[in-house]
C-alpha cells in the first residue's frame, strides 16, 4: 500500500478485518454500559453526600464535597471504560493496518518523544512542563526516517491571588499544544536552525511572547505574498535561509498547510532533522467511536490508513510531489 492510498487495497483490508471489528463493536457496547453506570453512580453518590450532610449534619460544606465527589467520579472513574475501549480497539486493529501499509512500527502509549526539547528551544512549540503522548509511528519512506506522535502538551504554573492576610496560592494549567509532532530526517545537513513559524500578525506575536523565543534569530523576508501571509521565517543567517527555502519549498509548505486544513503548522530545519508541529483535535483512534456504534469497516480502515500515511505524504511533498501526482490520496 505504498505511494498514494490504494482504495482497492483498503476495501480488501476492510473485508479481512470485519470479524475483528465486529468483536470490537461488541466490546464497545459493554464498555459503554459500564461508563453509563459509573456516571450515574458518581452523580448519585455526590447528591447523596450533599443530602446526608445537610439533613444529618446540617453542614453546607457537604454541598461542596458532593459536587467535588461527582466531578471527580465522572472525570476519572466513569471515563476509564472509554480509555480502556480505545486501547483495546487500537491493539486489535492498528498493528494489522500498519502491517498492510508496510514498514510501520506502532506504540500506543510511548513514554516520550525523542528530540522534544529541540521543538521548544527553536520555537516550533511553546514551553511546557506536562506532556502526554499517544500513537507513536516510526518508519522509513524514500530512504527517509520519520516519527510521528500525537501530543498533548500543557504548562502548569503557580498563581497568587489577593493581598495581605487574604493572599492565596494556587496553580493553573493551560494547553500549549495539542496535535501531531513529526521528526523527519534530512539527507543533507542544513545550516540553521531555520524556523518556519505561524504569522499571527505583529500584535498577536508580541502578545504571545512570540519574539522572546528567538534569541539570535532574525526575521527573513520573501517576495512571496501567499507564503508570507501564512508564515514567518527566522534564522541566524537570513541569506542562508533564503537559499534553503526557495520558491518550490515555499509552495510545498503551503501545500502541506492545506493538507492539514491550515492547522497552525509550524516547522524548523535543525541540522539533519526536519521538525514539524500541526495542531489538531483529531487522533488516530477517532475511528473507534465510543457512544455510537462503529462505522462500517471501510470507513474505519480508511480513517486509519489516512492517518498512518500522513508522514509519507509529507515526505512526498518535501520531495517535490504535488496533489496531482498523488491522485486517489485522501487528506
């Protein structure tokens, strides 16, 4: 199934996996019932704590405790069946699709993502101190090594409110990045780093602390309105960056941006590695719906093949291929 997505091969694979998907649908129904029961028990338990506390102990604090118990039960205990279902479905189906696609290694719960520090140091993604990775793919295409992972990166920081005796300390957490991270080998080392960042406008970049990330990096301009509308390039040596990011590569970045529907693509050349981050709420296991019945086998397999071949299509673009060359592929 190398090259453009082979829809005939997808059909054959869907037929082969139909019995496995039928088993997953049966498992989904059981997990869904368990989740509903746990939600009901969590909410009912929270209400019981509040009512007993008010009627027996006459303390309004139990209203708060009941709310906390309900929220905790729903967010942790009651959602566990969904996570278990996703894991079971992924283990049953994704390795088989990887084998059919060919040359892919898959890990559902990787412990990390090698090289993540460079993403932050160069400015491809923002600084963070909380990270969750899932669905790590690794392989080779056109003699080019690649890795792709879905990442949820957050930053937790301490906060202080009030003054004097009413001063209180706490913490807040916000999402820095959610989406796909790519690490793709480059055959020839490129002087850099060269950052291809999103253009949020001067005020937006300043408000986001955008420029503070790029000590020693200078803005590089191009006579290319479409590319400049989407991206801002930074490098320690602007002339070198202009030579590297020629007209063809600038068009390629716009095409890759379109491949991901303008999902906030940012990237960098870092020696012999190309780093790329694309914001996306979509994940590899979205095909395994939880609350509603699984779609037909062809829809599930098509979604998985489209996601699993993303690194290959990015590499094809970097090698100069265009959508017309990839007739039959789906983004």
